[in-house]
C-alpha cells in the first residue's frame, strides 16, 4: 500500500470520535506500530486534529473532513481526456468505471476546478466499438488480471481459422484496434492477437509467471526485435 493511501485509511479509521490504538491500526494496515506512530505525527503536523499518545490510543475530532481534491489544469485535462478515451474505446466495464470516476471526482472538486473539468475540449472519436468487442476486451482484461489461460478461436488477416492457447499478459491499444499480448503455447513464443479477430474464447486454468514468459521478458525482447502480430 502506498503511504498516501495508508494516511488516508488512518483518517478513515479515526473518524467519528472513536479511540483506536496504534496496535489496531498496524494490524489493519499490515505495518509496524512504529510506522503508525510516524504517520500519526505527520498527520498531526499537517493540521489533522488527532489527539492521543502511544500506548493509549488516538482519536480525531468529530466533524473533521478531508480537504477537497486539488488538481492543476494539466492534471484535470489528463484525467478528463483519459476517461473520455476509455469511454470511447475501452471495454464496457472500463467505460462505466471511467464515467463513474469522473462523477466522483467532480463531486469533490471545488467549483473552480469543476468548471475547468467541464471546459476540457478534448474528445475521442474513432471506429465504432461494438458491444461484442467491448465485452471481449473486458474478458481479456479480467484474464490478464487473474493470470488465467485463454483458448482462442482466431482468424488471421486472410480469414483462416486457428485455435490458440495463450497466457494473456497485457492489452495494447493501437489507436484503431486492441491487441492482447501473450505467450502462445502453440508457437512457444510471444504473440499479439487482434481482439476484433477473436471469434470465440474460453477461460482455462491459472498460470504462474515463468522466467522467459513474462511481460517484462516481452519488453526486453522488443528492444531487439519488433513484436510479432498474429494478423
């Protein structure tokens, strides 16, 4: 867990005037009590109204809330543009998550920053994404995240069918098409498959990272040779 996330969690645990010990916080956040003492001291130094001491516990004044999110103009542009790109070209779940993220960010932005977000004139227009392709992107992303093998029914650029078993490692967006990079069991090598040419797909068992078959290995190989696409 990042330190910023840990500090946020400490504030959440101390809300509502509850007395919480450093030992309890350390167990919940899986860090040492010494780390909790240091984090509490840092929060107090920034003005967070936390009272208490080591060995007794800590409590935060009721009514305290985190300050509103503050972003620079460039950060707002990046967030809004990125969310719009995912909404236009991502999977269905990705698109919904991007929309929800924008709603949540807008809800906590001060009025001036909210106006900046609404005024971002960057929009994503491109090839129409079908519901089937969006659903396929989500399934591949879920398989990548869970390290689950995929069995693909695939067509090359000439329409010739093939069946491949792969270890999906990542998704790449090329501006017009998505590809999944993975370790191809048939070719015993890395391959990239276009999502729009996958005709059928089923999930298999989980796999463990192996030396020479990881995404980091793929990146190293790309420095010496271009990626091979299964067109």
